[in-house]
C-alpha cells in the first residue's frame, strides 16, 4: 500500500476543489480585462499629463540620486514592518483551524499566497518606478529609455525584497522585536544620507554601492547601473527563493493571531470604526510591556491634572516608540515652520505635522474614552475636565519637540529672519494643534450613526463631501491654527508676532472650551 505524502494530499484537495467549485468563466475574466483596459485608456492620458507636469517641478536627477537611497531603505523597512501586523501570507480563521491543522503540506499552502504577494510587490514597485521615470523624464530630456526601464525594474526588484522581508518578520518573533529599533535607525540613516549627499558627492557614490537600496537608484545617474541592476535582481531572486523554501516554518499561533486580527479589522471597517480596527491589528504584533511600580500615595495627593499626567506617563512608558515618533514629527514640523514659513503651503504642512505629532501621544486619552466608566468611578470631576487634563503631558511633549526642532535649526543657521519671533509663533501654534488633536481623539475613531444616516439619506449627492468634511475638520483646524502664526510672522516680521499670538490664544481658548464642555455619553 502506497504511502501518500503531505504534498500529494494537498494536490488531491486542490484537485477536488477545482472539480467541485466553479470559478469565473472565460467571458467574465475577459470582461474584467476589458474594463481595466478601458478605464486606463480613459484616465491614463490625463493622469499622465498631470503627473508629468507636477513631478517635473519637484524632481531632478541630482535630488533623486541624493535622497533616493535613503527613501528606498526606509521603504523596505516599512514594508517589512507590515509583517508585524499582517504580512504577505494571511489565512482566514477557518483555514487556520482546518487546513493548517490537517496533515497537509504547510509550505504548499503558503507558497502560492507568498508568490502572489511577491508578484503584487513587484507590480507596486514597477508602478512607483514608472511614476519616478515620468517625473525625471519631464525634468530632463536626457533621461534615456534604457535607464528608465532599468529604474522600473530596480524598484520592482526592491518590492520583491520588501515582501520577502515582511514574510521573515511575520514568521519570526525575534525579527519582529528587532524591527522596531531598525525603523528609527533607517529613518535617521535616510535623513543623514540625504543631508550629507547635498554637500558631498562622494557620499552619494558610496551610498549607491552600499546595498540593494543604493543599487535601486543607480540608473538615475548612470555610471555602472547595469551591474547594480544585475546585483539587485540576483538579491531579489535569492530573497524570494529563501522565503518560498521557508514559507512553511511560520508557527500556527502567529497565523491564528493575524487571521483573528484581520477578521476583527474587517468587521470594524464595515462599521466605520477605525479605532477598533487599529486595536484589532495591534493584537497581531508582539509588544513588550514595561514593568514598574508607582507610589500611589504620592499620586493620590496630586491634583487632577497631576494624576492624569502620571497615568499618561505610565501609559506612554509602555510605548516609547510613540514618544519618539511625536518628537521626530514635531521637530520636522518646526523645521518647516522656521525654514520655509513664507510659503503658506509649507506652513500648513508644518501645522498638520504638529497635529499628527500630538495624536501620537494622545493614546491615554483614547483609552479613557474607550472606558468612560472608569473615570466615573475613580475620578471626582466632570468628563470635560478629565479630557482637558489628559492634554497636559501631550502638550508638554509637543512643545518639547518644537524646542528641539528650533534648537537644531538655530545650530544649523537655517532660521529665517526674524528668528526669535518665528520660534515664539511656532511654540504658540503647538497649543491649539494639540487641543485640535484631542478633539479629534474625542470622537473615538468612529463615524457616528447620525452622520452616516444623513449621508445615506441625502438626495443631493453631497453625502461624500459631508463624510469627508467630518473626517477632515479637526486636522484642518490643527493645520491652520499651528501654521498660520508662523506664516503671519514670516510675512509681517516682528509686527506680525502680535496678531499671530492673538490667533493662537483665541484658537486655544475656543478649542479648550469646546473640549471642557464635552459631556459623558
């Protein structure tokens, strides 16, 4: 009697599925292809002209070669981080229970899904490379077709490497724990390479041959780019081969956690509950919990802001990455506000980054909103005062990030005139930006049924604008109230400082009053 292997059993199962489950017909597949080609033909030409004109104004061969290596490195690390939450091979909960527990080849079950994900990564990389080629060709007619094809192929190979790295993170808890610090190192390396490459062309040449991230941008300037492309393709092929051979080694428990996280995130997304969706995805990641003790007697003697600041500090201590992200985003926003405040667009982007920096350290406030009954029992204060007290520590952190960014700009000599007034305006704008972020967090990441019902019952066709306006209200308020003070000082000099401070004061007072007037549901 012949003994069947796991691979043979898997082939038998797939053959039975193909024989019993009817797939799409040839006509249905042809209809999808026809629709895709027709949509690309209709919108492709107009989109090409728009992208060609817009990117030609901001992209150049020198700038892409200088910053491209760091951007590609950061992109690979971010793609690998995707494996900490989902990854390229995700089964349904039922598949984990029935298929992975059955005597079937796990490598055979995962290989197809991983190969499809790698093909999708290559396609996404090719599209990104094509967009870059469009911008570079618009800036300089000397960018040849061969180099353009090489750049597209290089970024496609990087997409394959990123997906393979994501699979490694998905399958290994050790790699997942290592990835957190690597993300910040990659960000610092990207910034350092870009800044150093602007002043020394030797840094760009060294970075070009430093690894796959440098080989990917070699076609931009030429000079040995076929060799770099060949090395990159060989690296991508090796990464894909290793990942496909080891794709059966991921523990079932990790597959189950990602399957449950995906199911919970999909259910939350249907209900327009982004907060629950994010919490569901975070359950798939291994997070280290910080341990420590607290002097609760000292905490009880503090005022309400002191107690909640201690609680916020304890919560943020468990997630130091959030604090680091807030400091980096706040320093970057300050750099925009101090270096290019005369451009209103740059000032608004800087204000939006300050708003995002504040959102990164408002997780304790969100946790309070998730469980409002805890505040009713433990705290003798109104709900609005509790929320307002939760803003204390995030505001200190955002102001600290602004001070760090201002100090860096001052050391580099990049602050425009008048420097002191600009720094004061940036510090003042941090207050309403943090309050706007708190008002956005007050929503709980959920689209209210009242807004959803009004949008679905609206016969005028403006329901989409209603939902978009609801979602963008507080980010827009934060960007305006944080960016406009710096813009006023940049255009009016020292005389513009007084109206800038008045704008920040009025905005902070109104936003604080709105937050304080919040009632418990």
